[in-house]
C-alpha cells in the first residue's frame, strides 16, 4: 500500500451495529434478539459446542427469558453447501424469523449461508463473490466461542462447494451480524490445540490486513493492536485456558484483527489455505499458521517497513540493524510463536494429525484454485502460479 491514498477511491469500514465483549456478555442474547425484531431464532451451531455444554448454557438463557427457538447443530468444521441447505430447511420448517450463530467460524459461516438463502432465495452458490445479495438479512446475533476467526463481526462467509471441492468466498456487507458477542466464559473449555489454531488465525488476519494493498489508517490501527495483544496473550491462553485475563485479551485481539481484515481484506495465505480446507477438509487456522511465514517471506520486498513494525509488535528488537534484517525478524517471530503454541511443522504433519494425506501431486490443482480466490487480490506482491506452487511445496 502506498502511504498516499488514491483520491479517486472511497474507503469503507464495516462492523456490526453493536458489539458486546466481557464476562457474562452472552446473557444479553434474548434482549438483543428482541431489540432487532426477532421473536423465534434458529440457533446454528455444531456437535462440539453441544458436547462441551455451551449450547445448554445458551438454551438455559433463552428459556429463562421465555424465548422460543429452534436448533440446527450439524455444522461441520469446514461448512458445506449441504449444511446450508439442511439449516435453511430447519429455519423454514420451524417458522423462524431470526438467527443466532454459536461457535467459531464454521457455525457463523453456516448461519450466514442460511441468511443469504432465506432472505434472497436461490442457492448459496449464487452469492459467491462480492455483494451479490439484494435483500437484507433476518435479525442476526453472532455469539463467538473461539478467539480467532472474527466471523462474529465480519462480512465474510466461507462455504465449501462439495461438488467442486472448493471453498466459496462470499463477501457481502449484508451478512455482517447486527450484534456480535464475545464472552470469554464461553472460551474457557477450548483445548490448547484449538486455542493455538484460532489464535494463529487471528494473527494471520492482522498481518495480511496490515500489508494489504487497500489498508487504511483505521485498519492499520486495528491490525497493530491485534498483533501486540496476540503476542502478549496467546501463549498464556494456550498454557492455561482458565487464565481469564488472557482469554479476554484474545477476545479483543481477534476482534481487532477482524476489524482490520473485514475492511482491508486479506492475501495469499488465505487464498491458499482455503484450498487445503476445501480439498482435504483440513482445519483453517492451522493451515493459515503453517502458510503464514512462507507467504510473508515472499512478500517481504513489497513492505519492508511494515514487516519491520510487525517484528517489533511481536517483541523483536530491531534497533541498529538494516531494514531487510528487521523485516526478516518478523518471519522469525511468527515461526517462534507458531512453534511455542504447538502448530505442526508442515502440511504433511498436519494432514497426519487429522488422518488426511497431503500430496505433492495435488499442488497444481490447488494452485489454480488459489489463483482464483478473491482473497489474493489484495496481496502486496503479485503471485505467479510458480510462486504459489513453490510455497505449497516448501510448506509440505
């Protein structure tokens, strides 16, 4: 990004109308649904949230308030078009008029998919791309249970097209939730591995937004503070999930990172990670964490000054060294944090962790799909097919 703005462009900034952050914020759900005109929400979540008892906590809050609701809890980690179809049916069969999404990025993305279809018709595939919808969403409250995706506050929706094995990137201001809720109490039960993965996802959001070609002073401020807070709190949250100061710190960090990328967009880390999720059904946060240092290394020459600042925000000393050396320290710091919180060393190791085989022979197909992903449009350095393929290979 040039520090001199293009006077012919108007820069936008999208966030939810209301955001609640803090211990006990989830108790506000019934009142906030009513305030925005909802009477019977569909609660979209997943079996993991059910298993750890978080769904019951929210159901108890709704019942105490006398609010009728229905539940769809079949969302999978990389939500699919089939998930959206089934959840839309649940919404219509139960005569719902509003949405609550409960979980991490998967539940929010699935619920946003429901919002598109019930308010605009057609199929979720019709909304791939930017601002394809024409009608506003139902009243929508997003309740976050992880500190990473920031899907509870963004205009992004990622759904896997099962026929193409491709993640559809849907970017639309109408799917921004009316109300976002981040209650660290709901995050206490996250295991260390999920805390690490979602935290590194947040770091990826902040870093990619910071070096995006459409970054602005507003997104810069959000990204810088997010990186600083992640460096301060992520290791603590992984080490001790009951450290509520660290949990709340990560709530703010991931939300700020969301504010940054929701408006400055992302880069080739996400464009490439989406293919790993769509092709192998691998977890998004860990894919981002593994690819991040490799893509940043490729992007270094485009933004030495900004990567030098990232190094400082991640705790590295850069006094008395060249700009190139300072920028390179950002890559070292990212790898150090990733290692400290237990991210697998490469994509093959990640695949083995989840019983998937990541194959070098799949790289050409994933490269082609990554080059079509909208997230790559704001990467600070132009990526050729050979560059993308080389990064996939190096990250194996």
